[in-house]
């Protein structure tokens, strides 16, 4: 009976719980040196990451790299150092977890993470490539697949695009990397084109001279490049001229220059008596149309 009582005491739930708690406490106490060492490693990692990112930023500033690229490179350096520090800290806390086993586990897990965060990694890589190849600068006006606006900031994931109506659009970097992008302000000047039509009864050479003289002061305020005026095509009710000149590349400057050009050409053609025709339409019918005299209706 005494042996049975001792056996019951040994398998008592309370005793089992107490034994497990005692084991956990002893294990935690045994891990304290390793945890302290891991904490020291993390502190050192933080200091090294801060120093390395600061040094990277300082060196890139000397090379006159763009601010967004400096921030991106500093962040990448800091992330890599933190990953290395975390690996070392984990191997210190868990001695059985060797770097080889940890890297093997990370390799298997990275497949699932890569599939789950494919778009994020794609935008990250696209943003890094955009920052490296310098296709556009902060403040540039761009157009891309129906989107247009001024670039305010380029991060590793998004490009901040301020529309001309004031709204802010966050465009994924992969969208800009995969699609054609028009950088309107890449150069100080860009060429503007308008089409002007004159009536078929007007003299083509005289019309060309009038348009060129009207455009001379307008284009001269923007650039010293020559204004080009070409007889372009025979339209349905007019002979069209293509007028091309150079103006400042910002969209608002383009609109102002286009406004002055259209106003000057219209005024010059009116003063010269050259007609800018309305569209003419000729209607034909298979059978003659009957004509009715309203006077006959009134007599009746």
C-alpha cells in the first residue's frame, strides 16, 4: 500500500505541473547568459548599422548622388547588417541552431515568402533600378499610361506623383519600370506643335508668311530656335499648316506659350483678311426634295 501511495503522489497532476515549472525556470536561468550575450550582440549590431548607414550616406553625398538613392542605399546596408546580427544572436541563444541549419530553413521559407510578397519585392527591385539609372529627377513632370504629374519623391516601393489638379498618386515602381515614361521636363525646352487651317481660296505662300511673322515674337521670347511653318495636308474644308516652335518644357509654360501663339496667329490672319474656314458639309439625296412655299399656305 505504501508503494501505491508513493506512485500516486508521483503521478499527481499538481506534482507534474510543479516539476514542469521547475524545469522551465531552471532552463530560463540557464539561458540568461546567452540572452545577455544576444542582447549585447544586438546593441553592437545597432551601432554598426547606424555607423555603416551614416558612412554610406556621407560617401554618396560626396559623389553627388540623388537624395533618394542615398536613403535607399543606407537602408539596404542597415537591413543587411541587422540580418547578420540577428543570425549571430539566434545562434548564441540556441546553440543547436547552427548557421547552416538556419540558412537552410531560411532558403526553404524564402520560397513561400517570395511567392507571398512577389509584388513587394518586384517594386523594391524596380525602385532600386530607377534610382540607379536616373531616368527622372525630383520635380520632373512625367506621363505614363494615362498618369501624369510632377515627381515629388521616389522611395524603394512607390513613386509619389502629384497631379496637376493637386491630387497625390502613389505609383508602384514596377509600373513605371515596365511601361514607357515620357519625361516632359528632361530638357529645359521642348517643341510644341499646332495645326492651323486656311480656306482653299487663300494663297498658300502668303498664308505661310503671315503665320511665320506672327509667330516670330512669340517664339523669340522662349528660344532662339527658328519657327517652322509647313503646309501640312489637304483637309476637308481647309489647307492645314503645321506650326512648330520651342518653349519651356514645364506644362504650365507650354499652355501659356500655346495660348500666345494661337492668339497671335488668329489676330494676324484676321488683319490680313485670310479666312479660317468653318467645317463645310455637303448633303446629297437620292431623289429631289420637294420645295414648299409658305405663301401658298397663307393664301389658302
